[in-house]
């Protein structure tokens, strides 16, 4: 999860400086693991009894306290997520409490619970962006993938309410075997509604859901590579051939000149963090190699612990030296979630990238 995507150049420069200085400029707070839908591939959802047995959700006053500590440590951008955050009992109080602290807030949601009343209170001081996960282009797809036979209609109603109030929206979509057939319609819909969309072809294995397998709910490496190709074809349109030629040229001419050194290859753990609903802070939602509870030791200690862990972690040498890295989205989270260790190569990603190169080269 990235609370700082689509930044303007000034903000991007600020975040780059935060990376270098180890300042936690952006965070994600998972408010609860409960959801009103039952998506087959979900890695976070719990039943209420499972949640209570593990850790009851924290009050908004507790989160306000953590938000205050995070602000003092340098956090400016925050993403509120879940589960489904609009199920959180005091979301409006928390939202406006953090707004008063000066936070630039975004919210992740499935969009099915947003009605006119909710849109009204959001419009009083709108979020930087409301990220709606679009699971398909029909109620039928929502029924098959999410267990909600009215989900698509509910999301379209939410979009209508939000657009009326000029609230910025972005779509996110993760492709699975249950919605890949909607890819073209999903992209077309985003264009018609003039809403930007990120369509994900790679799905992390579910690191927190032992009862969910990761094979039947994500695309094969070959299917994901084909989806990546098609997503880029849709995105670049008439410039696609030039984009492919440029990408292949970079790949063929790539030589590793940077030294092999410790640290993650993305912002996670360098300037960005994730806090689970139980209070455990980690570099991101899919890294399980270092957890520290902010309610036990305070935000600053938790961040420093995770930051130092990240700085002393080392990605595989094979990945560092691989020519495909120029086209590969590998990261610490993919290595850890695929293998249980940052030190092992995420082979699924290797296969995906290899297939993608074959697609683009032919």
C-alpha cells in the first residue's frame, strides 16, 4: 500500500529526502480486519470472533495518540485502510481528529458502504484521495469473487455521490482468475468516468491467512505476464510500440554498476510504514520479518527498530545481478511473502518477468 502515490514534484522531492534521512514521512493504518464482503483472495479479513480472540480493535482516541506521536516523528501522509474502514465505529471522529493535526489523508475502501450521508461528511474537508478497489465490471463478478451480488451497483452509486461533491477518486484493481475476463471493461469504465486506475497483475501470497491458498486465487505467472502486457497496451495506446522498444532496449543494454548493499529497494521501511489493526508496525503489509507494537513501546521506538532492521537486511545477490531486474517489480515483500525469507529469490516473479519479456519481444 502506498499512501504517497500521485504526488506533485515538490512532494515527491520531499519524500525522496525523507528516504535518505530515514524519516517516516508516510504511513498506513489498518483500522480493523473486518469487512462487509468476502473476497476469495483477501489476506487481512477476520471474523469478529477471530479478531476478538487475537486483539480487539483500538479506539479512535488510541489511534489519535499514535497519530500524534507519528506526526512528531515526521509523518505527513497517512492512508486509513482495513478491512473496510467505513465499518470502523468512529471513522469520522478519527478522520477529523487527524485532519486537525495537519495530516494529508487518503482512504482505501471497497466503496460499497458510501452513501449520500457519508459523502457529505467527507466533502466537508475532503481526503487527498479516496481509493476504491474495483473488483469487476458487473454485479455477477462481485458475486463470484466477493460474495456480494450487488457490489458493482453499490460502487457505482458511491462514485456518483463522490463525484457530485468533487471528492477525488482513484480505482485500484487486482486481477484474479475470477475477474480477469473483466479487464477490458474495467479499464474502459475508468476512462469513461475519468477516474485514474492502477490495475495489479501481481498478487502477493496471503501472509496472514493460513486458511487461504495462494494458487487458485491468483493468476499463473504466464497469465500475469499476459495481463501486464495487455494493461500496458491499454495504458499507452498509440505509444505502446515505442514504450516496448524503449523497455527492451533498456533490458538488453542493462549492466549492474551499483554495489551490492543492504536495505530494501523501495520506500518501505525507509520512509513508509504499515501498522496492523493490533498495533504492530512493519515496513509494509506483506513484510513479516520485523514487527514492533506501537502501543507497547511508542511509535518512535517501533519505527527506529523496523528502520534499523531494514537497513541491515539484504536482498538476494542473484536478484541484484539479474538483467531482468530492470523490468521486474521484485521487492523485499515479494521475497518474504513468496518464500518466508528476504534472502530467497521470488521465483514466481522471475517466471512472470521472463514470460513478459517473451511477449514483448515477439
